[in-house]
């Protein structure tokens, strides 16, 4: 069962949906009418091994289902009710039981299926109705995933919850592209930052800190603001020749990695039509891609068997 909450407002309307990208007008129903979702479960939900009403915040990783933690895969395999985001890959969703109830609450740039406050309200209402549920987020929920806000709201509401971490996109992209995040010859520090505007405000970032030498910068959600990001970094002292990369759809079969320099990056993004989800990686470590990219590494020959001599 899949539901989208495109019109969940004060009246608590749910919108039936065949999937996250279905755009036809659909019939809405109120949360009160959605009895199968809000009916008290009571007792214990043995599938997750904890009292019913508990929320499990799960990091789905960067997309490749084989990068899920064992604990996350176990939670998904036992899930009965799941609220999932836009960045959760179809391959990860395939790990859910066929009869699991799914509610899509995805957010894309400038297009939110459901405001964050309403997502939190829905989680609290479902948990208070006695339903154990999984809140599934791409990457790691505590790294630019607003998982901290959701956990805080659950704690304040007295809702029991647990957090299962996921591989963040920077780690997945690092391994799949051959760009290490740290290296003694290139970077003694790692900075993860968001290049996303908050509530329509300008990019309020510590540019002087970001422009320091001998560090790796990974910017999440920054593609739409790439020209301003590059301009500010160069204006604050980071050389335009600093190696840089754009990694689109990291760890997925459609992954693309486009390398160049900081000064070239905006033009490269336009030329190659880079679209979110994409990471911006800046620093000397980018030069190691030609040597460390998995596709450039030759498989070693099989070792010959050693026979014992009597």
C-alpha cells in the first residue's frame, strides 16, 4: 500500500498515490477515515522487538542497497509501516515486505510533498495511535537529513524511538569515485557542509573557514547555488586551480563524476547538465581519482595453489 501526503494540512488529508511521481488528481481521505493506519495496535510489535508505537529512524545510505548496515536491513525486512524520503532508492525500498504500508513524504529542491512540521506531526500521530513505524531517510539521518529535528520532536512528545545510522553520501561517493576524503599528502581536515538556502535566505556560510588550504570540502545540496559557492570560495582566498569534482547519484548505476578545477566547476555543471542529487567535492584529494577509481584498478591474477611437500 503506497500513500502520498501531498495535501496533509490542518484537516489531516491523506492523498492516495501509485508512487512518488504520480501527478494525476486523486481522491483525498482524512486521517480519521484512514482507519487501517491509525487503528490502535496495542501490545507488542514483535517484528521490531519493541513496544508498539516506537519510531525507528533508519539511514538508507546513498542508494546502493548493499551499503545498508545489517541492522538497517533487518529493520526494513521487519517493517510494517514506513515513511520514506525522495532520496531513498527503489532498490532499498525493494527490501521492504510486499505488504508493508508505505507513505511517501519526499522533499526535492523547492518542491516538498509535505512540510517538515507536518511530517513530524504525522509521525507523532501514528505512533500515538499505537503503530510502530520506520522513518526511512537517504544517507544518514543525522547528517543534513533533519533526523536530529525529528528525534528531538519525538523525545519532546514522549514517543520512544531508536536511531540506525546510514552511510552518508560523502562516504559512498568517496569509495565509488576513488576520491578519498582525507590523505596525509593532501588534506588534514574534512568539512561537510550544506550549500542549500534555508527558508529563502542567502548562503550564510563561514567562507573564510571553507577556503582554508589542506582540507577536503564536501558540499551537500549545493548544485543549484554552485556559481555563488565557487565565487565566494575564490573571493576568500581558495585558488581557482584547486581540484574539484561533481558527483551525481553516488553509488547508483547512473553515477557520474565530473572533475576539473574550482573555477571551471560551474561551466562543467552546465555543460554536463548535472542535476541533484549531487555532491560538490573540493580539495587536493580529487587528483587521486585517476589512480584510485575502481574502474582503473586491474584485478590481481589469482594466486596459484601451494602444494605441501611431504
